[in-house]
C-alpha cells in the first residue's frame, strides 16, 4: 500500500499515483471568509469526493464555526467516504492552499497519519494541464477507519490562555496584518477586533508563492525569524482554518511541537469582551 513521506505532495506526484489502490482524494474547499460562494464549474480532480468542513466535519451545534466534531462523528463520516485504516488521503481545495490544511490537520488529530495536502490544489492541477471531472465521485463501500484522538494537536480557550503566559510558547496569528492590527474590522458581524495576549502576526499568505507553498528552506527562514527560545508553537486565525496552514508550514520547516487553537479569534474575541 502506498504511503506518503511528507505532509505535502505535488500535483505531478498525484497525477502519477492517482490510480493507487488505497488512494482517496478529498476536496476540502470552503468559501473564503467574506468572499464569494464556491464556483463549482471549474471541475474537480479525478476520484474527488467532497470533504465538507462546514456541515459534516465540524460540530454544527457548537457556539463557534468550524468547531471540532466528536470522534464518533468524524469516524462515521470518514467511513462514509470509503476511508480505511490503510487509506492514503490527499486533500486539496479550489483556492490553492486555503482550507485543505484544516482537513489534513483533522485527520492527524483523529489518528490518521497517511495524509497529505496537494501543493497548489486545483489551480495548480489545472495549470499543469491535467484532466478534471465534472462531478464528485461517491464511495462504493463503507470504510473501516477508526478515530484515535491525539489531543496534543488542538487547544481550547483555557489552553490558549495558559500558553499566552508561557515563555516556552509562541502564539502566531494567521489573519491578515490589517485584521491583526485592527485597521480593518473583523468580517463576522459583532466580533471585535483585537489579538490574543502575547501573540504575533504571521499571515498565512506569507507562506505562499502564488498557489503553492514556498520551499522548505524558505518556510524555515520565516519561522526561524519569529521563534527565539520557544519550543512550542500555537497557531490561531479567525475560526481555526488558516491556522492549520501555519501548522503545515511549520511542520515542513521541521518544527514538531505545534498546536492549533480550534476556536481562534472568533472564540477568544467573544469570550474576552
């Protein structure tokens, strides 16, 4: 069975291996915050199924958007996609790299390590001239995926408050500079501007070169310029989506002790008014 050695694969790698027996391709696209709705007329990568972050792979009854689902919910919904214990999962999105890293991080949180993000997503796939399909695939069988939670990969409001007081932890916020500084208001109605105590700003777009991620050396330089003596990195954003892009970049840069704040600024800004 095919395994990935990196959390990131190229479109050329996927095109070469897409017929592998255990490969599962997931489109994890969500609309960009304050952006337009999804445009589903651009096609999908062959074998794609839709990984619905908003409605299926989050707790829709939670107070804040994109909240972690329960292990049972995640397991059941992943099995419906035909995902098995030995599946190789490739996640992408239609923006390049925006929400696909959230799906990657979720699978890791629920115990599945054989998963990778497609570098550049659908735009890069199309730029290389590879074929697309007009409709999503559907799984023919229920998978045998079992969720085993790794609690170290996410934190909550109480946890981030403790991290903000720790000299051993650096909190990085993936929002744009103007949102972080308060120069532009938060896109969610009623949510105040502001920052987590002792956090720094690293817009997730700084990790990108067009649709694809910068090289490993470039990513390492970006993080090394911000990290001093801290051993743990905690990532936040608006609702826990693009924070996972920082987690992906930091992992590729060689950092191992990385955590995503699930509620991110939407929760923190609400609970600290």
